[in-house]
């Protein structure tokens, strides 16, 4: 039997979900034929407890480094990772997010792994001068890079520190639409499980309750329309440090019973059909998978006009709003809430059609398979 290529994916934290419809790392492994690739997933921090899911990789490794061990020079952690990779002799290492990329950039000077792929999920990773200087010094022919949207790819190129048109690619995140839809509850069941009014027109949002997600502006915009649309309610799925402050804002605006902070929900996508329209008022995003999740529920979308989300909003026929701009967000909500149910559903179908055309999971998988195969082919030619 022909020897299989050994592929390692490095993740900063254990984060495997029960369903992998939007898990980039798991979807990459699904792209790799088992007869040609031997797969390992490794996590720098964390590990599952009994009953929690594990990666679909043939093997999972949990380094369980402490936060302290991953700060500064990271000498002990880097030495352990070096020993592991040297022993296993991987052909490909895929690094998700900055910290794994940073560690492998340094270690591959000695490891000489033929193909390393660094995936950037957002902006700002190389804003610091010393990071750009290090990247410029260490990026070599073994490295390829991926931005999870065209905007993130452009961010990398604009850093001018070793990212080039030849080694930097834009592979837009996708979701497994068939799997996502199979998870979704009916409108009635979703509302019943969330404890929401069966007859209200419902504005929805999903995201951590942190400032960058912009929920405070969404609540303020909704408050401006509360009397014009008395049958409308707002519900936000997510938890975070801003919860108490947002709850106070709701009460001050007289929105108790009209705006609901639903907290963290396992497999939150199952509730998407509870809503009539989907909002994402973030101040910044690398791509915004929650926007694609809303589209999978056949919902019209309102989202912030940030570079990573602009083409998604436009393609879906949604409404783009200025980040942190209450007037812009209020106007967009007003536009959609003024539509009758049939017109609003038609906008949702437009968003769903865009999702199926432009964010097909099979295309995503094939792009990663092609990147890996072409990178290994180039490495083989160079070694001869």
C-alpha cells in the first residue's frame, strides 16, 4: 500500500462541537481522502471531558499547555511541540490562527516540514511591527497562507511582510448547508423551546455579548422603533461580560418583555427559524459565520458594512449598515419591518439562494484539497 501523507492541524484551544457544519478545521479533514492522508488534530490548550465530542481526525493530541506557557517566548511549549513534530515527521502542518502559525514559523527552520499552511481568521494579527518583522524573516518556500475571506487575504497582502500573491490565498468559509438545515427546529418548536411569543415578529441575533459584536447599538435602534412596531420583539442568543450592562440598557429603555437576552445555547443554529429577520451589528469580523447561519434559515439579513461582510450582504440582497451607527441600523430595521410577511420571506429566500450558490461546502473542501496537493507537489519537485 502506498504510504499516506501525514497531516497535522494545530488549534489554539479545544473547541470541537457536536455538529461540524461550520467547523473549518473539521471540514478540511473531510476534504482529505483517507487512503491518501493520515490525519492528526492537536490542541495547545484544553481537552474534552467525558461525553464531549472529539475531532474526526484519526488521532487527537492534547498538549494542555497553561496560559503562562503560551505567553512570551513559549520556550517549554515550543520545545515540546518541536519534539512531537520531529518524532512524527509530518508532511503537512495546518496552523489555525496566529499563535500556532507563530510557533511553527520559528520551529520549521529546524523541522523542515515540506508544507505549512497558516490560516488567518480575522484582522489585526500582524498589526504589531515585531510580528511583521518576524514573518518577513521566517516565511519561506514551505509556507502558504489562507485568509478566510477576500478581505482577510487583502489584509495579509497589505502587511507587506512576506505574504504575496503566490503564497497567500482567499478561501471563503462555508457551511454544510444540508447538515445545518437538518438541525433546525420548526418555527413553532424553536419559539416554544426559547420561551418566545409564538405570534410576534421577531428580530434575531447570535453572538457573544462583548462590545465588538455591537449589540448595544442594535438594542438602541430597536428602542427607536418600539412604538411604531408594537408586535415586534428582539432576541439575542449568546453570553458574555456585557450581559449585565445590556440588561440595564433594556430596562432603562422600557423594553422589558420586548428584548430578550437568551444566554448561551448549545447548537444555537437549531433555533434560527424562530426569527423573521437576522441581524449582525458587529464592529469588526473576519468573516461572520453567524451571517451564513442566518441565511441557512432562509432569513433576510441586516449586517454591518465591514470589509469581510460587505460582499456577503450585497450577494444576499441584504441591508448593510454603518458600524456603531444607530441611525443607519434603525433605518434598516424600519425598511424590513415595514414589509408584509410575504415580502419578508421573499428576501429570506434571496439570501438562501445566494448561500447555496456562493458558499458551497464542497467547493470549500476542494479548494483546501487542491492547496494541499499542489503544495506537496511543489515541495516534492524542489527536493529532487
